[in-house]
């Protein structure tokens, strides 16, 4: 295994992490901004008001994108194991 192989695997792993976490982070960010805007308009400063909707949205997004994310992770793992089996040739 050369340095190029290691860097390629790390690059793929980082990109996969970004793709898998992206929908959940985007949903949490959108909900956070919406709730913050609502709190600014109504002057209701309750900490749990921002936390609970983000958690619920995160779980819903994970439920909706779980099979896609699992498929991507499976493909990455199979490719990595195949490269290990062939000795990175």
C-alpha cells in the first residue's frame, strides 16, 4: 500500500462522511434558523424549543435516507475489502 492508496481511501472516507451527514445537518440547520426566527419574533426564549425539533427532524431524515446511506456505506466497504484482498494492486 502506497501513500497514494492511503490518501485515496482517506479522501473517499471523508467524502462519504460528508454525504452521509449532510442531510441531517442541513435539516437541523434549517430548523434551527426557523425556530430562532420564531423566537426573535415572539420573544420566547426557551432552550428546549430549539433542541426538540432538531432531534425529531434528525430522526426523520435518518429514517428517510437510511437505506441510501447504508447502500453507500456498503459499496465503500466492499471496495475497501476488495482492495485489501488484492493487496492494493
